[in-house]
């Protein structure tokens, strides 16, 4: 008696050793994995040895500000202060149609690059909560394709802007999943702590998560990461807490950093680093030598902390670049965090897959653990024309196929670069995808 699968994906490469397997899919979940021989299926895809990876996770994106760079003006200084000023103007003219068109365009980019789980930040400074309403509606509409968590984000602070506390409560009533705070932008250290207490208390009462914009500054005196960890312990919220950015940690003295890393580890909170935006945003006011503007990704990982990388902004007043490809964040992380060793490049892929899933508390819904797709899990995975993790970070290709719950939801055809004249004429894959000879990329 043979099982009839809805689909069999044949010959996926499951690791760097070169072994392949077939994936049998029934009702959107993984029913079998291995050599499925002549098992019958309604549909078959021959992956031809494409590399199998977990879906990507984007744990920090602004779906309300996305794709507004240059509208109405460009951020010429590149500073956070000018970005906030431009966004304060721009957000007065937000309409549902405007937010929807831009958020949808961004989600097309993300899904094409293999992102199936996103945590969105939505500024709730607008009394009408237009952006929030729109993103919440989009979340419902796209359920089953892409999983979106919505964070009520008080861009202008909570103590400095008292109306934001009530708006966060309202956002939770409307269906937001999490709350936030920006303690380093409050007026005083004490106000910053107070803003965290308000956000944590709201989360504790409502069951929301807390996603803090934490120490996004080059000021070594910004020490809200320890407060986040302490409040995570005090409230019992633990892994329901993420501290995003944590740039000031790059400047902490070593004994203090070690203390904080241990505290963060024992609190169970996750760190979300945003190497793309912070590489241009931080260090702006430094004389040489300039700070690298990135939290201590490698040292936090070594301390046993869950670290996720986020792509963050795509073409906003805060960051004019961005593609939506999480591999760009991993690539920048490899450089800024000095993580170019082979095991380190592998662990960077972990930060945009399972690390992100842990930060978002996805649990079994993610379906992958320790690089293995589990039987019975949603058939959500990516297939890449790449050798291994290092090759992914280097080439930053789009996946050939993106599977979400058993369906192909995106397909990218290989690009071809044709060299003409000069003795090098040949058709080859696009330049970034050009592979090195295989033996040079294999483990010894
Ligand atoms: Zn951000």
C-alpha cells in the first residue's frame, strides 16, 4: 500500500555532505522524508540537488515606513535625528491605501527572498492608528502565506509622549501582538526605565511580547539592556522579550559587558541585531577611530544568548538602501562582527532562520530544529542553487523555490550574465551566483 502524496519534492540536498532526500507532502505538512522511491504523488518537483534550508525569519521590519525614502525629502545627514524629523512629517499624510501599497510591495520582496515569518514594527504615534489598522488587516489577509506579528511601537517615547501608553493599550485591543519602548530616546535615564516598566507591565497583563528598541546609540552609558534583562526576570516574561539593536553594548567595557551578557543569557531574552541600518547610522558623531556600530553578535552567541539578525528598514528616511533579502544582513554581519570562519558563517545562517524563530517564539509552528525539518511540520522551506551556508552568505541569491505550507509561493529563475568579446566569452550564471569549484567549498 503506497501513500499518495499531494506533492513529492525529489532530490533536495539536506546538508553540506551532499546527500539528497525526497520530501513527501500531504495537506501542507511534511509526511515523509528520505528516499521515497516510486511513491505516487499528484505533483512532483525534481529539485536536482538544490540546497534545502529553513525559511528565513525577519524579526524587525517597519511595514509602515517602508519604501518612503525621498518622500518628501531625503535624509542627507544620514542621522537618526533627521530620519525621525522627516518621518514625523511624512506620517501626518498616511492613508490606508498608502500604507497598504507599500507594505504589500515590501512583503513581495520578502517572500521572494524566502521570508515567511516577520515581526512588524508599527508606529502608534498617529491618533487615528491608520498604519496599525492597515497592517493588522494585511496580517489577517496573508495568513497561510506569510506569518506576521504586529508590534505597537511608540516612536516618540512613552514617558516623553504620554498619549502613546493609551495608544499601545488600544493597539493591543485591536489585535497587536506586542508592545515596545525606546528608552534611550526618553529624556532621562529614569524616564527610560519608567518607559520599560510601562511596556513590560502592559505585556504581563495582556500576554503580549515586548520588543524593545534598546540602546540604539553609540553612548557607552546607555545601559537599558541590563534593565530589559532584569525586567524579563522580574516579570517572568523571559523569552517573550527581545532587545533590538543593543548598539551601546559595542562600547561597554569588558567587565561590564561580561556581566550583562551573563544576565541576558539567564533572563532568556533574545537580541535582534540590525547590521545593515546600524552600520550607516552608528558612529556618525565619532572622531576616528569610528565605532563599528554593531552589537557584539559573536560574543553574545558565545555566551549562549539567542541572537537573531534583522534586515530592518527598506528604503526609508532612516536607511535609503535595503532589498528585503536577509542574506544581506548576514553578509553585513559577517563583516562587522568578524564572523568569516566557516562555522561562523553557518551560525550566521542560524541567526536568520532558527535564531529569528526563537526570538519570535514561533515554537513548533516553525517546524525546524537544529537544521532538521521535522515530520509533521508545515512543509515550509527554501531551495537554493548554492553549495552551503558560506556560499549563501557570499552570493546572497534569491531561493529558486519558496515553499509555504506545501505550496510553491515564489520562484526565482537563474539570471545569466553573458560575457562578450575579449577572450572570456561564455554564458554563466549571474556574477554573484557564480560558484567556485566545489572541492574548495567542502569541509575537509
Ligand atoms: Zn528598526
